[in-house]
C-alpha cells in the first residue's frame, strides 16, 4: 500500500447520507484475487441509474455516515456540513494527513481566501496510512519480534502433556 500524505485535486460530490459499504462496492466484486482494479465497480448499482455522474476524482465529499475502510488506503475524514458544501463548491481541494487539515479556496471570497479546516483521526489509523501499512504490513513491521517469539517456543520432539 502506498503511503497517504496529501491528497489533492478535483472534488466529486455524493451528497447522500447513510451510504454503506455494500453500496460502495457490491459483494459480488469482492471475490477478486487482485488488489487493484476495483474502481470500475464502485457504486455499481447506482451507476446504472439515469443521470448518474460521479467523476473519478481524488477527493469525494459525501453526506453523513459514509461507510469506508482505512485498511485499503482510503482516508475518511469528518468535517462539518458547511465545509463539506464549500469544498464541493470550490471544486478542488487538499487533504493533508500530516497536518490534519482540509484546505480549499473559498469561492465566495473575492480573492479566493484559503480555508484550512482541522480534522481528527485515530492516531493508529493515521500512523498506518502515513507509513503505507495495511494489516499485512503491520504484521511484517513486527517480523523480528514474531521470529524471536517463535524461536523461544520451538521444541525438539513431539509435544505431550502429562496426565
């Protein structure tokens, strides 16, 4: 998994509340062996509806309760509705995980004032994303400790218990 530091670029808006993971990625596509190429299946059922248009941009603004998994390198953050709407109107923005800020130009300001909005994130999730660690990477990060533990448990001959 690639480290996540700054996500910048155009913004797409899916202003719906209560979007669960089955709507984001239907279960029939989770049987794939590959770890890439899932993008074509995002919102698969909704994409068939007339008028559906959700450009594939690096930043997605959604409504409340959007189901998402950080273990695959996605960075879900929560900011108040006012800033979500303003970011969507701005059309472009930046999410800085290191600084824990969302930045966008205020389209209502004559000079295009830069707005910086702080966000909270679980420290362990932040560490994993900044380091590019999925669950396997976290395990491999502890490989020396695991090897030492396994070495201490090695025995010669079969394991038996006294009755």
